[in-house]
């Protein structure tokens, strides 16, 4: 399934008002729109989640490129520049993250 390449500073939130913070994109050279591309090795955390049963901890990405690799690792893809991501938050109430600032130019498979 095609998708937009997900970069390090894209605005992605959990559905409980928490912000996904990418601690490491998994590589340090390949960029899209001036931002580092996230690979399957990316490390993230959710900050500011307000779920009453406990906060979301991080997201587990499920939409990986089958054709585009960065240093041997698949890049992360986002189905739409605005909308729900192809992943799920890890925490007491797993939900897909919501994207608001994913770049709309580079598509991958």
C-alpha cells in the first residue's frame, strides 16, 4: 500500500492529546523536505497523554515500505498527510495516532 514518507518532525499525536516525540529516526543522513526520514529502527515516546487509565507510552508503527530502504531498514509510511496513522499506541487504550504535519510530496511503496 503506498504512503507518504514519515519524517522526524511531523506533527503526530495520540488521540488523547499526547504528542509523539521521535527520539531517534533510526538514521542520520537521508532527508525529505529537510527533515530526517524515520526508519523501522526509530525510537519514540508519547508526551502529554491525558488518558484517565494511564498515558500512552509510544507508538508501534505498522506501515513500513516494502521497496524503499534507508541503510537497509524500511522507511515508515503514512497513509495520508492528514488523518490516522498506520500504527497503534502502546498503553491502556491502544488507538491509531493522528497526523497533522506529515509531508505531502514524497510517496513510497
